[in-house]
């Protein structure tokens, strides 16, 4: 009975660990190659990026990069921003695993290898921030408050 309980507990723990690995990237600071990052380049210019994991869609990565742009804009005392540059990329990776084969030859196991391919979306933006709406044509002008509220509602994220 104790062995069955121990096996069941171990199976549940492994399932919990594996299911945690298969979640799309959360909206959080950069950690272990996924999350957001930002750098102030000038008084009103910032570089912002978001990197997802292998189950994060490209649209989610783009939305989270825009959300971070809106937050950076507001925290820095601005209301509006435009994008001066943007990049959307996918980082492809592969890794191999080696496992004993279920077939046994004499006393020795043979080993099988498998290759796993993953794709991780990344979105980067350079933004220019404004306190008031600029008079001249600057491209798409985002209202940071409105955009942050909209993206948070789309992904059911709490306001910090």
C-alpha cells in the first residue's frame, strides 16, 4: 500500500512539474530567457522587448511587448508613445535526449536518441514617448493608458 501511495505521489509531482513547463510565458520581468526587458536610451526613448517560450504565440509576444511599452511610458511620466523601430523574430532551438531502449541485448541496454525542435517568439520595439499629443505626424500614436487597459483585459491580467 505504501509503495502504491509513493508511486502515485511521484507521478503527481512529475505531472505538476511537466504541466508548469508547458504554459505560455507569463507577463513578468526577463527570467530564464523569457519575459520583458527595457532600457532607457534617451530621456524619452526606450528599447523594450519581450521573449516568449516554446508555447507562446507570436501575437502574445507582440501584445506583451506593447503592454511593457505602455507601462514604461506611464512610469516615466509620459502619456503617449510611437514606435520608431520594431522587430519580430523567432529563435529556433534543438536539443537531443538519450534514453535507454526498452530492448535489452544480453546484459546491456541500447540507447535511443530523440531530437526536439522548439521555437520561441521575440518582439522588440524602440519607442519615443510624449507627454502631450505631438502636433506633427509621427506615425501611429498610442495612448499608453488605453493600450495597457486593453491588453490587460484581453489576457485577464491584473493591474499592478
